């Protein structure tokens, strides 16, 4: 092999300055004069180096929810092989289950408490030095209906435009679906964005009155609420009047709406 650039030869001594890890290997010393050649001497050079985190294997971000099993992975390359230690939210070594071999480790736990979400630290160390990386565990949660925005009850009559509103909060943002009085998905006009939706229709038929359902769903779970549309009915009052004109009687009825 060719000698590295940062090489100094002083007499019978070879000095490698700022040696790189890829410069390790077998070096050969040849000595000769006009009489002849000396026996060849070999020197095997090993280069120890600090750990490098393998980003293709190591977790950087993951999401979880209550009761879900979280698995964090960490792998580092170095010479000699590093020892990996996990640190949790408080900065102290976690008490969670750790599996792995030298240079590679898996941290597994079931998320139940708030303090289990946040930044975890994977530290790889050997006698040359150490390196660390943070791994973030984010909490996901099922939707919660925003009762300050969402309709719960409304009334309408023939030809009136009905507007129902629904908003939910969750992580990740939920998708909202509307269901009508028959339990099937409505064919009414739906407007909105993820997490918020408005259902609009013109009430004309009897089946359009009753309970509508707003369902907010993400991959953690779903929640739903009922919204009641009541029909206004015009009351008709009838009054009978009897008029007398001499020998004739006239019956009149007045309808009031």
C-alpha cells in the first residue's frame, strides 16, 4: 500500500501523523545496500476511533399512544466496538427493557405515562471517546370533540338551510365524516378541512330531520357526537263566526297561521 501523505521518515523510524482509520493495515519495511537486502519486516497498524451513529438504522423520531409498545433502535460503528447506554426523560439511565449487543441496542417499553414521551438519548462510548443522539417520542391521542364549536341541536322548517358544524382536536389531526338519520353516510354537501367540518343542506323531506352523527377518526381511534335537527311545524288555528243578516245566517271560518 502507498504511504499516507502525513508520513515522516527519520532514519529507521516511520511516523504517521494524523492517521485516519482507513490507513490502518499492514506496513512493510525493506532495507538494502550494495551488498544485499535485509529480511523484510512487517508492521500491522490498528486504528481505534470514536463511534459514528448509523443513521440508516437508528431511530430519530417515533410516535406512540397509551398502551402502545415503543421500540427505539440505536447502532454505532467504532473501533473498538462501542458500548451503548440509554438515557430517558430525566437524564438518568432508564429502567426500561434494553436488548442488544455491543454496537447495537434496542430500547422497548409500553407507553402509559406522560413522562415517557419526549427526548431519549442513545450514547455510544469506547476508550477513544463517545457520541450521542436524541430520539424523540411524540404522544398521539384520540380525538376530542370541541363542544364550544360543534352543533348539538338545531331546528329547521321546509326550505330552510341547515348548517351543522363539527370540530375535533387530536394528534394526528382527525378526519371528519358525517352520517345521517339512516346511519349511512350522507349525500349532503360537506365542507371543511382536517379537524373541522360543516354539513349544509336544505330541509325538505321528513327523513332529513332527526339525529346526525359527526365522527372524528385518526389511526389511534375515533370519537363521535350526535346532532339533532328538529322540525318546526306551523300551527293552524280555526275560528268560526256566525253572522246574522235578517233572516239569513252566514258561517265564516278564519284560518290563522
